[in-house]
C-alpha cells in the first residue's frame, strides 16, 4: 500500500485502500495497527485514530498497547507510561516491555 502514495494526489486512493484492507481483515485490530504503520511510513496524519480503534477492538492487546506507548512517547509521556504499565500488567514476562 505505501507504494500507492507517491504524491498528495494519491493520498485519497491510499486511504481508500486502507479502509478496504480493514473491512476485509479477519483481525480488524491488527489491520488498524497496520494502517497506523502505513500512515506513519507515508508521513500522513490519522495514524493515532487507528491506534485508538485497535485498542477499542482489543483493549488487552499488548502489541496495540506498545505501539500506542511508542506513538505517544514524545507528545504525551504520561499517557505513554499508562500504556506501558497496562501492557506490563497484562504480560509481565513479555521481554518487549
């Protein structure tokens, strides 16, 4: 999908394809995390909305919590810490935390 994004003209098509990917996914939470990554890679806004939706769909997803912690680290360090503590409480032995 990031290959679709070559200019601002392609942004609408990229977002359309992301929405189609999410709708067709058997794991919408993971699809939203993937959408966040694609938007970040293309330096486009809207990624935070996908993290929020992934957490809404799977509030105990350690992957979503860690990505949320990373994404909020600079602008919202307290929120980032909350995500990390929550991930740690769910998976205390996870080496990524």
